């Protein structure tokens, strides 16, 4: 019997400290949230009233964008009709926001011709006319068998000078003039800027896109179309065969590949001078480039790392002071049983630290913010309550005339039912908070719920066998100052006197 009890305690300790050692050995630590690590918080507001379903779709798309570009710890949530984006610890948050906050639709537009750089002679924006004459981009400029499919455009026809006085279309006007000619920077090509025709499709025809490496060791982007989008793209391909088709996203040409087939029954492959990073970026923008509503940046808040560190230090100090006071009180009141509380809290803390660090590195991407730290601090009280319930039950057994050895097992059976009931109430409260709340409250609820589950397991596999081992050992039960019997008798005599 003693061997089984000792094995249970040792396995629990090895499991808890093993999780901690695994996280530390891998160089992982809990990912800190915006309020602890510093970073950027941006609030976006839809330009028109939308229902909850549309707002949820916006949040989902922006979350997918964050995952696609590998942003660690970012959160996108809806709050009161707005969309809140938080990016903790990002070295270049503005660059990330340009991808996450891209609000325009993704349009597929044919390239009509080239335009020179804007000279600034025209004030204000006006819709440019369609190219005319020899400046119209035609298939004769493209030879797919020459130079690996590069464009051979005579320099005389590269840029139509009539567009020098037409500024590039601002992103705010792109959706408004979705069916008109627009000018965007080409980002490199046969002209500084491209003149694009009316949009022939939106990003809704794209089902998914991903970067891939070909047998020739070149990065390409593989695009899968929706069932309806495949037919739409085939009609576009037939109309623009051997011409350029630009992907216009938020006033920027994402890419402008040539159409090398009149139909694409198995999907679309975009090739070019891609690196792995640029191929992944293009795949992300094609996959998650269509938001159902335009957004405007309502508020930007920057949290400095120093402020975050101050909050973290304050939270940890509060938790440490409370933990020390709890430990001292339990040792004073319950003697050797108080040592069980101390060791149990240390073991639980090791497990939670390692688990939170591992979850932060997993696909869950768990982040620890100040509200989460608060949830962990509150959980200390819940854990200590479980010990006290057990110890008070032991006092009842001792007061009834039973020995400590006989009381530890009998007392736990009835105490564990109370522990389960109390923890069930705490877990249900945490679950309801997590399901119905938004923002930092969910962090509090998650940490509280996680700690409650850990407490239920710890009470059975660590507390019960540890106390039973102490109760079977006369060195601990009969010790002059820290004996288990003395602690229980002290508590019982105080209750009788009261």
C-alpha cells in the first residue's frame, strides 16, 4: 500500500517537473500578451453597419491572415461592432498591420497598358481613360518561349505619356471605381505603373493558396479555386490568353502574372522570381484577401515594453506575496500538513508554467496577459481551499476518536466529493465567462478553468497519497512541533473553545 502511495506522489512530481524541464530545455517560456510585453493595439470600424455574421467573417479572415504571415501571439476580436487587433512584441507591427488591416476586396483586373511615373501636374484624383492606339497591351508583346517567359515590350510602348498627369488610384477609391480603369504602381515590370481594366472577378473565387517548391527548385504559388470560381476564371483566361492579369488588393498590385492557358481545370499556378517569403506572402494575400466590408482605422494604441514589464512585475509580486502568506499560515495552523500545501503549490506551479509555455508554442498560440496572471493568482485560493477541505475533514475524524492513520483515507473520500463540487462550480463559471466574454476577460477565464482542472487531478494523485503517507509515519504524526496529530488537535481544540 505504501509503495503505491509513494509511486503516485513520485509520478505526479516527475510529470509536473518533467513538463517544466521540457519547456525550459526547449528554450520556451510563456508568450506574454500586449499588456505585459508591449506592442500595438488597433481598433477598426466598419464603414457601414454590418450584422454579427459579417463581423464574425471579418474577424475570421483577419485571424487567418495573422496565422498565414506567422504573427505570434496576435489576437483579432470583435468588440461592440468594431474589430480590435492586438500585436504583442512584434518588431515591425506597422508592416503586420498593412497585411492584417487590408480592407479592400481582392480584384482580378486585366493589364491594359503601362503608365509613366506621376508628374503631379494634375490636382485631385479622376478616373483615367482606357489606353488607346499602340499603347494597348497586347499578346504580341509576350513570348512565352523567350527568356523563361519574360515580357518583351518595346521601350517606346512601355508607358503611355498621357497618364503622367493621372495619379495612382488611392486605396479608398479602389472599391468605388471597381468597374473603371485604375492606375497602380507595378512594383517592377515593363512600366513604372500599370493601367488596369474593369474588375472581372473578386477574391471570392479563391478557395486556398499556398507556396510550393518545384522540381526546378523554384518557388511558385499554387491556387485552388472554388467550384463556381473555376468557371469564372476559365472565362477570364479565355478572354485574356497570353496577357497579364493583375491581382489588385487595397490599391496595390500583388502580382501580375501572364495567362498561359485558356482554361485551368486543375487549378492555377503562379510562377515568377519568387523567394520563399514572397511566395508565402502572395499565398496569404490571395487566400485571405477579401473582406466583406471596408474598415477604417479608428484608434491606434502603442504599449511600451517598459510599461508591460512594470505590469508583469507588479502582478508577479502580488502573486508571490500572497503565496508566501498562504504558505506561512498553513504551516502555522496545520503544522506538517502545511508542508504538503507548500509542496503541492510548488508542484502545481511548475506544471502550469511548463504547460502554458508549451501551449504558447503550439498551434493554439496561448498568450499570458495580466488578466491571465490574475486568474492564476485567484486559482491559488481555489487550490488551497481543496487542501483545507481535506484537512478540516481530518479534524472531524480525529475529534470523533479515530487515529490519524485511520482518518486520512476515510476523510479524503468524503472531502473529495466536496472538492469536486466546489471545483465544478468554479469550472462552470470559468467556462461561461470564456464563452460569453471578449477581450482580456477570456484570458482570466481560461487560466482559472485550467487551474481548476489541474486542482482536481492534483488532489487525487498528489495530496491524497502524500497525506496518507504522512499519516502512516509516526515521525511526522507525533513530532513535537510539526506533527500532523498536533496540527489537527490544535485546530480541533480551537473549535471546541470557540
